[in-house]
C-alpha cells in the first residue's frame, strides 16, 4: 500500500524526522525506544521512500492491514498522525491500493453498464432531481414533486442528505407512496424510473430500511457515507450485494476533511474508498455550481472512479483497479438547465446530472423544470446551441430566461 | 438544537448573507427561490440569532432532526455547509442538545461509578496500557506483554487503534488467549483486570467480535468511532446495552476534523457525540504528550463528558445532560511515569491514564514499567514528590532517570 501525503514539519523539526514520525505513527512506531521491538516487527514498518518538496510517498507492508476493513485502514494511515505535534500540516492526498487488498472488497455491484441496463438508457447522461426545499415537505407533497419530475422526463428521484425519517415525512410511508407513484409513472410514460431513497441511520435500522426498499422493487438505496461511516457503509454494501441493489453515495461532510489544501484527507481518497467498498453513484461536485472544487479536481475524481487505470501525477498516485467495476460520477449543487452543456463537456455522457432548485425553481413549476432539463440535454447531445433550441421549446426558454446560460468552455 | 459556528465569509459576501446561507443549507434552503416553499416548511427553517465577530449561533427547530440518528444530525449541521463557496472558513464548535433529543439516546451504560463498581477500584485513577509496538507482535507476544502489564499493576490492557484482525495477530485467537491470561492474573493478584479489545470492523463483523468478547466474560469492547463511523458506533452501543458491556472509544482521525482552528468540526462536538451515543471511556489528549491540544481544551473536553451541566463560553454552549451518565476521560499519547502528577493535577482521579511506550520502554521491561507507573500514582495520591518516592522505589527511579519528571503546574 502506498500513500501520498502533503506535509509541513513543525518548527524545529527536520523534514526527515517529520516524515519518519508520520511513517512510524501510522504503522508500528512510537515515541520512545522499546525492548519489545523484535526483528519480525521491524520488518513490517512503513517507510518513506520519496520526498519531493512538501510531498512524501510512504510504503506500507500489506501485513499491516486487515483485508476488507476500511475503518482499520483509516485508523492506520489517517489516524493519530493528523494530531502529532511534530507536524504542522498533513494531508493524505492519495492511497494506491494493491491488488490483494482490492480483491478483498466487492466494488460497485453495477457500474454504469449495469445501471444503463436496468434503466434501459443507452447512451445519454442519466438525470436526477432532489425535491426542494431539502426537508419539511409532507410525504404527499414529496411524492407529488417526485411524480412531476418523473413525468417531466427525469430518471431518478433522490432524497436530500438530511432527509431520513422525520415526523413530517416518515421513511416507510415515503418509500411506499413514492414507489407506488413510480410504478404508475412507469406505466404512463413507458420509461424506467427509479428512486435514490436515503436509508442513512444506525446500521441495523439502515439495513431494515434497505430491505423495505428491496421488497418494494427499488433498484437503489442512498447513503450519506461519511456521516454514517465506513463500518455502516460496508454493511449496506454487503446487504446490497445479496439483494442486487445499487447504492447512491452522498458525500455530506466531505469538505470538513478535504477543503483545507494542506491538512486532512483529500476528496480523491474519499472517492476511491467509495469505489473500493462499492458505491454505484458518487457525488463529485460540478466545478461550476454553489460548491467548491476546481475543474481539474472534478476531472481527477471522475477519472479515478470511472477508469480502469489512472496514471500518477503531482497530487495523485498510479492506480490499477484490477477489474473492479466503475462508480458513476454525480454532478450536483447549484445546477440549472443553462449549465448542462458545460457539465457534459466536462464529464461526458457516463454521469448522473442532478438538478434540484434548477428544476423546482422553474417559473412554471416542477414538470416544466424537468422538461427544460431534458430539452437542454437533448440540445446538447444534438450539438445545438441552447439559445437556438429554446426558440421552439418554451420550458427551456423560461429556464434560460430565469437563470441564464453559458456556452461550453 | 443550537449550533455555535466560527465562520469567515468568502470575499464579496456579507456577514449576514454568509450566516444566512449556513443556516439555510443546513436546514431547508437552497440557492434559488422555489414554488414548492410553503408556510409549514418555512416554519421549520433554521435561523441565526446571535452574531459576535466571527461567531454565530444558529437555532434549528427540533422537527428537522430524526431522533436517535447521529448520521442524520451530522448530515444536517455538519454536511454540505463546509463546502459552500459563500464561506471561506467554517467550524462547528459546539452543539447544544435539547432534552427531547438527548432522551432518544442511551448515553453511557456505566459511567465512572459503574466502571469503578465492576473493577472494584474505589477512588484512584484507572490505569491502562497498550502494548507497543502498535502492530506486528504475534498473539503470544501480545498476551505476554498484557500479562506483564497486568501483573505489574495495570488495570486495563488496550489494543492500539490500528490493531484489529491481522495475519500476525488474529482477533479471535487474541481474545481467547488474552482473556485466559486475564483470568489467571486475576486469580494470582486478587485484583480485577480488564481488556479494551478493538472490535473495529464492518458492522456485522464488529458485533460478532463483540459477542465473542461477551461470551469470554469481557467487560469492555473498544471502537475507533470516527473511522468506523456513527452508524456502526450506534449499532455497537445497542449491542452493548443488551449485553451489559462497556465501550472504550478511540478517536483516531479526529485531528483531520478538529486541528484547523478555523474549519471543520471541533473535538468538543466529537466528544459530546460520544457521550450522547454512549461511550464509557473517551480519549481526550494529555496537554503534555506527543499530541496537540492545549490545557484549556483538554479541561473543556473533560468537563463536557464528566459533568452533569456545563456553562457556556466563547467557544462552547451551555449544556444540561439531562441525567445522562458520564464518559470517563482517557489521557494518552507520549505519557510516562514522570508526567503522572501533572495529568492527575489536570484531570483529577476520575480518569483513565494510559501509558504505552512509557511502560514498555522501561529499561527493565514491561513489568517494571507497570510497577513504576503504579508507584508514580501512589506517590501522587499520597502527595509525595516523585523524586523522593523514587529513592525507595527502584522501578520508578529507573523510569524517572530515563524520561525525567516534572512537578505539577
């Protein structure tokens, strides 16, 4: 296992001492010499092997890790080290997973080909919406918004990250009603429709909710993987493996880890862990909406979860995914129809585009918003400028008038 | 529910707009106006009600939250907001849990009184050691270190945060052997001994390990609560409730969240969540060892997990724990016998002192190291200077000679 860190030693600490302390604290060192340190233990120490400016690569013998246990991995390479006085700043930028370690995980159950197959959608980007406001609607109001969005042409309904099982919109009632509406819309439109319903909770309750979804013929569950945590996410993946269900992964709380460029854990590491464990969809930002994340960053996350191999760079490592399926990138956060050409230019067709306010904020409501979204998508795939396409498409015209649009960069 | 944030608006964003965005994104707002926003939804919006410099308090209607679901809480008040462009820096400093919310959790099963009772230790600080090196010893070597430490006078053996179930030291073998040794030492010394064995893994496997410990008459399990995550931690707490087992909580990875004073989630919030869910022990740092954390910080964490009520300050909120049991503070990280008076001066007697290298690095090995630790404790409780006490106590003398000592400040 190889980790790439950005590091800054504390005042008075040499570069060599700083990286030595990171390597030892994240494997089997401590702060004093030990009578108990024998040769077979010394052999599985982690070692820094390349220092370039503030970047260091550390190699960890595979024996240090329990296979199939992400919490144990993170307790090792992303544990105590962030709190050491010898270090001023430390960021885990990437982890290169070796073959044997990858083989101890399932990876995604479907990947983009699997999802396209059960959704019967050949080539175009997949479309998604989350009812807004985020929380507060009753179950009936929620299902009505879902129905309108599905009818308007959206493929996936999605819960917001902070909607789970509140008084105003109970989980089991929501699941029942929304899947009933889903079945009805599928009949009416002849299109496949699905729902990323948020099952995030204490693990046993989460699995109970996932079971309920499976029994209602849901194809997907959604989890906030960082606030639920890796132990719960792995358990949900196991359940979904046995029940042939896909997982939509929301990254709420990621920016508490990854926003500081000098300290914490990178979004790249988080995204790779999602693919390793087996998320089928993963939010990676937009580069253009309300959330932070540069174009280059978003492209790197996309490549790392979509491609079979990635070559290394200054802030990432080479990775061969050993045949593991891909995770579909989800672009969301402040998107509207006028941004669709931009996002497709950036991510290509193998992605989920998720619009929330950019659908429900449409002057004529959700159905028109969903139609405008699909019109923007159609125009982009046909290579027609949105402005031109809007002349004959009223819903798109109203959306562009409200939020504007920009040509692909 | 009240949250206290430190915030810095992004360039060109006013203070009012910044805090408004934080409040709305963490409850039910979005970036555009919505046709779907009705009065009953508007009623449960979060509102900023006090801004003092860079500190803001936000009040969240309790309806926004699912009771008994910490992942959902964190997805709300510690979710997307850290990644908003409108904010340059944002740190969640404290959460004031209201009575109804607290009542939906168990809290600690034992607290200091419960643990003292089953350990038959009346007043003195509890003592603990983790075998070092952190990982790499065989199961037999590990158990031998445990035996020596227990025989030398230590109460608790503890696994390191990155030891779970590796090839060189399998979990089930380790549990069996260590509890056998434990039973033997208890007979020999007439003292109660226990073991914080690390069960951190995917949830179902974690509960299987906890069950195995319960069947071996273990009183405790240990979890890395941040790398396992809140869903798994809550599940483990449920299991421990049903099986009358205490939980030792390690905070590996906390400094990825809390080290930056301007961004992320504070250690105070993490510590309070541990008490809410029900950790019986919790690592809070030393203020004097190898890890960061000031004296004032460590005292605040201690008070917040030990006391029944806390008064508010600049960086924390008032909290009434509504009768919830306490969590025992654990001090660890670079400690040795010479630091014992200092730590007791800081934390008092109701704590667990954990020495790793400061025991096993003793020139005469682990038994002598453990004896030196207990001698330092005895001296401190009797009010005798360590230097004076060392005259008649060779093990302590060797320890002080090796690592020095400092008088309480």
